[in-house]
C-alpha cells in the first residue's frame, strides 16, 4: 500500500519523470532511424586518381567526364570534381578526382592523394595515348611501378592490405556478363560453361589492393597511323593483345576512348559509377571496333586473347613489343615544358624602369631638321590657289603625262594664270633681287619658263630673249625689267 503513502506531489513527479523518459526515447528512436537510413546515401569519401605521361589526354578526359568544353590544365597535382546524382534515391554527391603531372618528378605528390585511409575508397586510372603507340606499354609499366612503390612506402599493415587485395580479387572473380543473372533470385546463376571455382579461377598476379582501369586515349589517331606509318590491322591487334595481357596481370579494366570523336566517354563514366557507387551497369564487353574497345575486369582470359593471336599472320605473339611497334625516326619531339619565369621584385623592376627612362633622350633633340619638316614660307603678295599648287608653284614640275586631253587644258589654263599673275606682281615695283627674285641654274627648267613658251605659242610669234636673262633661263618675277611691249 505504498501508493497510499505517496502524496500528490510525489505522484506528479513520477508522471513527469516517465514523460521525460518517453521524450528521450523518442529522440533516440529518431536518431537511430536517421543513422540507419544514412547507409543508403551516396558516400562522399570516394576518389579517383589519374596517372599518365604528358600529352596523354588526362585533363581533357576528366573535363569530358565533367561535361566541360574548355579543359584547364594545371601543374603538379590537379584536383577536380565530378558531380554524381542518383535519380532513383534522389541523392547526389561529388567524386574527387586527382590528376598527377606526367613528369615522374612529381611522384612525391602522391602522398596527398593516396594514403592509408583513402586506399579502399580510391580507383586508379592509367592513361596512355594512341598518338605514340610505341610508348604505350612502357608508359603503363612505368606508372604501375610508381604506384606499386608508393603503396609499399605507405607501410600498410599486412592484414589490412590483404583485405584490400581480397576485395579486388573477389570483384574480379565474381564478374558476370549482363544478362547472366536472373532477377528475383538471391544467388546469381551462371549460364552453362561459365562456372568459376574460387580455388581454381584466374588469379591477379600483381594485386595492389586498388581497382585499376587502363584508358587508351586519342584512338581517332589510328587512321593517321594507317596513312602515314603504314599500320595494318594486325599491328592494332598486336597492340591490343599486349595491353590486354598487361590488364590481366593487374586485374584491370580496359577502355579505348576518343574525346575528340566522343567514343566510349559516356560508357567510361557509367562504368566508373558502377565500380565506385555500385550503380547498375548493363553493357557487355566490346571488342568489334578497333578504336572503341571495352573490356571489364574479370571478363578477359587467355582463351579470349587467342582470337587476336589467330589474326596475326606476319607477327608472332611472342615477339618483343618494341621490335614490332617501332618508333619512327621522324616522330614528334618529346614534350618539353616551358621554363618557369620567376617574377622580379616590384621595387627593383620599377627602379630599372626609372633608370631606363632617364637614359632615353627626346626624339627631337640632336636630330637635324629635314626639308620636309621646315615650314613653307610664301610671299604675302602671292596667293596660292589650287591650280597654282598643282602646276604653277615655284619648284613644282608638272607631270608631262597629264598634259593631254582634259588634263592638258587644265594645265594650259594654269600656265596662263600664273603668267598673268607674274605680270601683276611685277607692276608692284619691287626691286630686282627682292623676295620674288630667284636664282636659277642654266639647266633648270621652271614653270615660268614653260609659261613664256606657252604664251609665245598662243600669240604665234617667236620669243625674244631678254637682256636680263640667259637664253636658257627666264625669270618672270619683280626682277624682270619693264619693256614697252609688256607695259602696253
């Protein structure tokens, strides 16, 4: 009968305590539901690491996957983002993309993109360009070795590294072609002849614990190789065979893409979404078109490679790659990065500029004045008209080519006008040797001489030489003496 002994206040306290506990349990229930539903969200810790030589098309490929038209190339270690959206769950996230410089000198920057924590969430893309097929295998092997050495330097505990390797091996061995699984069945059923025993299935000889995708870029260059370097079908088959053997060695996928012609770029993006975020992917392997090959990890094997071996007639599959795909003597020069220019200090730059300006002298100082720059001085009593400037001005010779037809008539009128102007100016009474007088050489023919000759022709009489002028020089200025015929 303890309840009878409780007061009303005690009963109210018990009720408040129970209500507070119910509210707390409700919040815990909501938080647990949010935590459970967070597993269905797209993870934001996934990353993509792109490796390859210079001019292998890494930046252009990532820009194409981003949907950008103008790729922006950087230096050292680039970082980009690919927007990812799940239409079914109405969720979105971003895939971080690290692009390492093609110079192996920058390999030390890998520590910022790939470390112990990011290894299980990173997918690696190894790129090589079809513009230089003789360097494809060497480039892939070089970057695969750099990646392997970096993994060793991370000093990941052996048990954790083995877990990563088992995860990659499991996905490689459990690959199923689209259509091989039956819907509404929990365990996939393989078609006859495709059963795989985990103990006897193909192993990955060099397992780095990372999903690797080999991308051969600029496959549109194959047509140029056929025209300029006489490549045949078996050359491309031999290249593909060697690359596929490399992919089998590392358990990697293979893509032939062309950003210029937009081949397999969308397919590569869909395959990445499947490998990284487990999006559905229904495209089988593509080996028909030589410039648009797609081989997913786990599909290929030595038997399927035998088809390419059968197509080789003059080339053996055991031949060395560099002996079959020989680098031409006239190939392009290797890529050379422009030397970096260090910016000069602002203060020192301004001081040098100031000294340079002080050393320079004005352009007009110490320079002789040419005849063209001297001001033209004319007599105040002579007014230059348009016709005078053309053919009657002193020192200006009329072109003989223009004295014909209309041009000759205009020139004749100008000569007469100049002649009568000289007569008017002569009546001003200026002494001989005044401003209008000129001194001419015997061989100099002036417009005034031409005017007298023209006047004589018009009057129909011969010209009498003046006693004040030489036979070859006649002056019509104020220095000419007055004659009775002219005054009249």
